[in-house]
């Protein structure tokens, strides 16, 4: 399929600086669903939502949102941006996303992130100073829960587990593909490389040199750990654009949103910031050219997500941006395909992971009969067959 | 002098936060820099001096606070400090302390950049009533940053710049020479005074020599249970 294109959101409730209007939580939640459906409609491959547990965000309980969207879409991959591996119990992540796999027939992957501010950690009994350690231990447990049954586990950050089996088991015995996201923590690039997982750089708000440095480290370590060549590592990038047919219209319309944006507002000028970071405000052609230039410093990569619904932009504008995204999508696909070196892999999907694993497997543990040690699913057992046929 | 002209030369970076042009802060910074250069060279060690004037970086510093990353020009200044063998830091006194501009520069430095780095402190003010500012405001800041601050800090009030004070044999001149001598001893010293404690590991170090994942995993679980 070549490169994947999509969008990601963090679910912020932000006042539109041009009108003073602030959406209600209900409006913002419904808007998120509209945006995801529109993303599928214009032909995008991925919709990812963030996770936050504090105002001004509506991004708590991401699996409910993704399952709801999954029920109203057919093809789009549902992902996260990011799943808070630091403060969320890995046992719950294992259960929730395996369930989501079943409900959406495997249209799920995840992006792990630490993505919390200091005050959030204590609400979940954690300490931000342990952020990296939490990300590392929790993820190690999560993987174990997806790949093994009857898990005995003891660690530093949660109560021990004995003989625990996370349910439901991952769909077809194949855990969702995992990306690890980090702006500037080399330890997370190392983690992604060690496991042969994907690495995603958010690539917004910060200079491209950050993305370049992190991706280079990830690729080197991916090869170091024997998962393939540096070119075969699985890389994703974020990005941010505002597009209008006429470049100057885009600048004029976006400027008040930029100037008042929660992240960079009241700081550098739009012009300085578009030069210093990958933000592109301009015509469709400008967005195409800038996006194609990303591969010059991260190499051929597998997934490009853009952040479109932020800074108080109204839903109508976001949907227009998605229409324009859809219009440049065929060009983006064909141009990236032309530039791509041979041998660069596609981003893993449920289908490709299942194929790699040698086909679907049922890894479920079915209730065993304490007396005989048999289960009613072991049809190769003559006693079970007899029981099912009513002979015993 | 360019940074790459002398690989073996010691590098001194002078950070000054004066606002007017020319400012008495820059004047004091120049005196400290020249005296330090002479004192290091007197020990038979070559030295390069680079100036970082914060006035020209004022907007970039505010932007860095808001966006979390430095502009190219500011990044170059931060890099210069990171690679310096010694730093001379001079601020005007504003409201009984260092100026906000001065503090902002040290606020955006990654923790660890000044670890075990020799630092010579200077301050200027309109009146001598602020003469303890180096001891009650600047020293605590640089103690927190784990710099090695030389015993003599140089405070100069306007009156110190009068010919009798700043000229050869004047009081200010004497203090400058003494401070520069102490600073030069640390900068030119063959061995670091602070090898006992390893400097903190910076992000750049981690990129250059990543910690093996096995060690990250071990470190993660190393410690008493936290649940």
C-alpha cells in the first residue's frame, strides 16, 4: 500500500480567537467523530486520537471514541496519539486495545507516549520523575500480557500478577502494532529500536533537527538490535498545515489562530515559526513540496499524520482542510512512491503481522474442567467429543 | 576569533546582559575578559574569548520560554557556553537582583551544562548599595547550576568606573585582576578540579552514546516498589 497518510488529534477544547466561541465538550466530542469519518471519506489511512485526563481536553477514554468511530467506518486504521503508557495500567491497555481489535476486525495500532504534565501523574499515583522508567517497565509488561497467558510478573510500579491472563486475547493471536513517540528522549528511540517497534516523531512545534536526530538514533539502534537495515526501520512523522487555494489567503486566515494558539501563541511570528518548524501555511502545492521534503532528513518513512483540529479552528474549517488534504493525497502518494528506495517496507498492519506470524491463531485460554483438566473446546479429545454428543 | 582556529586553546565565553550600547555591564565584561585572557596566557596556555550579548537574543529568549526550543542564533550561544572551558557572566542589577534577561538565559540552559564549569561573576549598578548582589543573588543561582564560582566576584558601581577606580592601580582594576587570576587558574589548570563527581549526562551525550536497552530496563526496575 506504500505510505500511510492520516490525521491525529489531541482533543483540545480551544476558543476560536476570531469569534470568541468555545465549543462545548459535547460539541467537541461529536466533532472528533465527524472529523474521523471525514478522514475516511477523503481517503486517508489513519485516524489517531490522543489521551488526556484534564481540562481543556475531551480525550479521556480513547478506546470508547475509537470503537464508536470504528463502528461507523470501514477501512481507516484507528490509532492513538498517544496512549499514556506512564500513568495507565498496562493491564487495562492490554485489555482495552485487544477488545478494540476484535470490534474493528484488526484496524488498530497504538502509539505509546509519556505525554503528561507534572500534576497529572499524582492523580494516578505516579511521579513524573519516573516517566522514562514507567514507560519502560509498563511497556515490557504490556507486551508480555499480549504474547503470553498465565503471566507471573513482579515489578516496581504496579502490584504483582500471578497466573494472570489478559482477556480478550489479541485478535488472531497477533498483538496490535506499536509505535513509540517522543520528541527529545533518546531512551524512547532506544526502546522502539530494541523491540523492533515503530518510532513516531511528532514533528510539530519543534525544529526538524529534533526529528532528524531522534529518527537517526532509532534507525541505527534498530539495525544494532538485528531487526533489519536502518532503511527497514518503521518511521512515522507528524506535521501541521493550513491550506487554501491561494497561499496568501491561507496565511491571512490562519494568522489569528496561530497568534493565539495554546502551544506557541504570543511567541514567535508565523513567518519565523513556519521557517523553524515543519508547520506549512500556504497553497496545496506548497504543502505537497514541504511534505515531500521531510524524507530528505528522516529517510523513506511509513506514516505521515497531520494535526488539523487545533488552535480553536471551527469544525467547518477543519472539514475543509480535510477536503483539501484529500485533493492532494493522490499526488502525495504517487510522488512519495516515485522517490521511495526499493526494499523499504510498508507500515505493518494486522494483515501483514498475521501473515508474518504464519496465519491466525486462537491463543485464548478456555475454562478448564478442574476434575478432568479438559476443556469443552478440545475437540481432538475423544471424551470431549463424547460429552458434546451427549454420550457422557 | 573563530571557534576552530585553535583546537588546543582554552575557550572563555563572556555572557553579558547590559541593555544600553555601550553599557557599563559590557565595559566590566570586557575588563574581566581581557584580564582573564592575559592571566591564562601568562600560564603559557592559549585562549579564545567569545562574547555573548544577551540584548540581541532578548526576543529569542522569550520565544524559547514559550516554544521550548531555541532559535538558531540562541542555540549557537548556548552551544558556545556548553563547550566553554570557563564562563564570565555579568549582569546589571535590576530591582536588587540580576536582570530578568540574564536569568532567562540561564533558565533555558539544559541542567548540567554548567556542571563543574569555572565561572567568574560580575555585576554593575548605579550605586554601591547593591554591592552584595553577587553574594546574595548570583552565587545561589550558580551554586544550583553546579558551576565552580571563583571566590572573587566583581561588583562595579558607576563611581568605580571613574579614572581612579578603573585605571591601573585603581580599586576596580585590582579586583578585576584578582578575580581573573583565580579564574585563569581554573580555566588553564591541567586537571579539572571537579573530576570527583561526574558531570550530569546531557541529552547530547545520550544521543552520542545511547544507554543500552538492557541497562534502561534494569534501571527502570531498580528501586523499592512504588505502588
